[in-house]
């Protein structure tokens, strides 16, 4: 059996941890969610997405990075976490919600999925493996991909929003405050920092750690 490289193995385990709930738990969640998701789609068709929730709450602290790119899927292009949080979650032309946070595996700097604010005012978790991001939207094949019990998934990932403004350290030295993340597919490849003065710099994510601010840690 071919062994995975250490980094790939860590990522594989992270995905298993976030997605592979016990069969009875998945079955129960699916049964409980089906009727609610049907109501979510029906409401979205009739009313559209509620006013006042089109943007990500608190997005004044988020800064969008827009690198040069074509219309290829985001899965093979670089984008930013802030930019991804501005995209609607769509099901065959129907807007189901907007992402308000990213959950990360900080050990491998791997994106686990989105916390989505839905049109019925609920919050649900959308695994990245179940999403099809493009430059214009985050497409899903079924409303059942939006999972309930967001708290369960939050305990198994690190919130991007809680890391914002945190101190970034490399080789034991502080290099700046986290401003954004640069994503390539499911990988966090670079950290965008607010350096000294008004300077903005990027450093490789590999080997870097982020110490959340006291305010973020209490969020």
C-alpha cells in the first residue's frame, strides 16, 4: 500500500476527523435535516435571501485580495479567505446563504469548510469537499450538504475570524499581524500580514503560527 507523504497524511486525517461522524450520527442528522433543508430551499425560492445578510457580518475587518486570474475554478487558482467569504452559496440558481467564516486545520494549514449563514437565519457547516467554488459563487449539489450542529464542527477546526489580527510568528520571531489568508484549492499557501507602518507582506504558511489576540480568543 502506497504511503502518503507526512503533509498529505495529516490533511487526509483532518478531513476524516471533520467529516467522518459515526454512521448513526450521520443518519440521524440527515433525517432531521431533510425537512428543514426543504423548507430552506422553498423559502429561498419564494423570498430570496433576506436583506441585511448579503454581506458577511463584521466584514469591515476583512480585506479582499484580488490576484490576476482567469475564469478557471478557484480550486486551481489562488484567492483569499476574505474574498471567498463574499461569495453566495448557490443551489441551481437559488441562493441558500453566505459564508461567514472558514474553519481550518491549523497544523496542516488545510481548509475544512465554511460556516454559512442561511436564508432561514440558521448557521450550517459546508465541508469544502462538498462545495464547488468558482470566482462568482460556491455551488452545492444539494441543500443536504449544509450540515447542522455547527458547534460540533467548530470544535474540530480553527476559525479564520478568530485568527484575524493575531500575531504571526516564524522561527520564534514575530513577523506581523494576520490580515488575510491566501488560498490555493484547499491549501492555505501564504499568510498576508500587516507589517510595520502601512506595509503589507506575505509569508509562507508552512511553519508559521498565529497567536490570536485576547479579544479574538474570547470570541
